[in-house]
């Protein structure tokens, strides 16, 4: 009986040693490809044509697997809705978009085992409209507090960034509320890209920025939110 048990143990040991235990092609763990970096359109670019050749630098895969790229284009920087999505093994793809609008784009890499990199940075660009002499400002970009974050201070600085391809002077209206969408305008025509908000504890806040240039053109930002501890 002891000989039988020893024999079974040896067989199981051989089976285990031959089977390996990893997830990668050589039995080891599979690493995600490196994060791709964008080439064109660059951040805050005015694209004179609405048919755009999106380009990015190739990712690197430690296991030398075939890399597929997923590109997403959205009209908001949270990518809550996707205007266009492409999957390709190339490092470029051509997409035709609506004229005279602001868009955001990002791209990530996926290897042949479906291990994904994180998305690239989010780049904003504008497509030229027909007969446009003044362009809309770019939509504001959130700096702080982070989207859907928790803050501890009852006085918190709201911070954002904004730009304009015509280099116009910009002013901002700030909306802050405890409901969505926020409708209370707490500051109007300010030139600073920060606003010090007095808050209440255990409350969720929603806020947005309207960007205006000196010619009256306006861009409405996304609604952001945070919660006070």
C-alpha cells in the first residue's frame, strides 16, 4: 500500500511540474503593454480639417505579443458618451468628425491575451467650423477637487484650466449646487481660474464652469462633483 501511495505522489509531482502555473505564453505572468502616447492631434489643437488622422507612438509589450489599440473620441473629458471608437493594430486611424466642435481623445494598448494598458492622457482639440473668424474657447478642464472625490475642509478651492486658440482674454462663470445640474451662479465674469467655496459637512456638491471669450463666445464645461466629509 505504501508503494502505491509513493507511486501516486510521484505521478502527481510530474504532472504539476510539467503543467506550469503561469498565465503568460511561457508560463509566467503576462505584463500589460506600455501606455501609448499621442502624437496628433496635440492637446489644445485647432484642426483645420474635420477628417483627422489620429496618430500615436507604439506601445511596447514585454512578451512581444501582437498589440491592438483602442481609440476613443468624446465630446466630454469624462468620456461618459463615446462619439467615435476604433480598434486597430496600426498606430494611426482616420476619423471624420462634426465641424466647429470641441472633442477629446485617448488611446490604450491591448495585447493578444487581452491584457490592457491604462488609457493615455486625455487630449482636447477643436475642429474648424465653416467661415469661422472667432473660435469657441476650449471647454474647461478639471484640476481640483478630483472628480467624485472626498474633501475634508469646509473651505475648498475649486480649480480648473481653460484656453482659447485665438488667445482671447477669458472670463468665467462658476455654478455650484447640492443638486445636479447646478444652477446657482456663485461667481460671474471672474478672470481667475480658482474659486474659494464655503461648504457644509456631509454634503455632496455639483459644479460647472462657463468659459467666455471677449467676443461673447461661450463653452459650457462638464458637471463635476465632490463630497464633503
